[in-house]
C-alpha cells in the first residue's frame, strides 16, 4: 500500500466518521481503537491483529496487553466504541431538536457521513465472531427503533396517524436501504447514499400524504 501517514489515513475516513487521533500524543487505549478503525476501513476485519495494531501505533505487544489484557477484551472495547460513535452519538445529535423533519435531516446527514468501509467490515466480521454479531444485532435494533419512533413523530407532524407496526416496517425498509447503500459505497459508489436519501424522503412524504387522504 506504500507509506501513508497517520493523518493522511484519517482524512480518507472523512471528518464525519472518525476523530483524528495522533498516536504519539495520547496515552491509554484511544490510539489502539483508532488504529483498528483504519485497519477495518482499509483492509477489513482480518487485518485487526495485535501485529498490525502495534505496527500502526508504533507501540509494543506489552503495551497492548497492559491496556487490554487480551484480544477478546480489545474487540469488546472496539465494538462498544463503534456503537457509541456510529449510533448513539448520532441519536443525540438528531434529538437535540424537537422538530421531526429536522431530526430526520440530521439522522440522514450523519448516517451518510459514516465510513462505509468500517460499517461493512463490522458486518462481515459479525458472520465470524459471536461478540461482534451481538454488537451488530444491538446496533440494528437500536437504529430501527429510533427510525420507527421518528417516523411516527414525522407522520404526526404531517397530520397522519402511523401505527407502531407500520412505522417499524417503514423503518426496516429505510434501514435495509442504508445497509445496502453502505455495502455498495464500500465498493466505490460513494455518492449512492447521498442519492438515496432525498429519493426516499420524497417517497415517504407521498406515502404519508396518501394515508392522510
């Protein structure tokens, strides 16, 4: 892959998905977590090994074991961090406003800025690791739940009563499009999510308008 600086690699991930961390300016586990994200985005889950992590952080195996004790503990920390920054952080940002339409815009904007390589790598990893699978299942349930409630609120603002089961179905459709879009974006179609979002909003508004009538 050639020599690539830490900051150059971070810029590849995009400002919306990763916090730039220079490994030599921090103590504790953060540089290890950031290195794992870079490896996931660039090479997939199989690259997240102690050898690759120590090379990426310029630290020793002893330092890794001092902070985490085992690879299993490290993965547990990593998936918790992923849940926080790629789901809970976005939920908090969106719910900082009460207006349902604006909340959806924030959700769509922030979700569209997530690194597709990281999201896809976690899903592939989930097929092989029960710990990662549990985290992915929890993330999926949380995201669909948030979408469903926001759809109920959005429909209410348009004068439409949307039952819980219908809101859940619509949320699942929207989320499936997001997951598929992330998969395609990770293969180089980076503009796909930007195109899908507005089109889905048009269809959703038309659908809710028909139900209201």
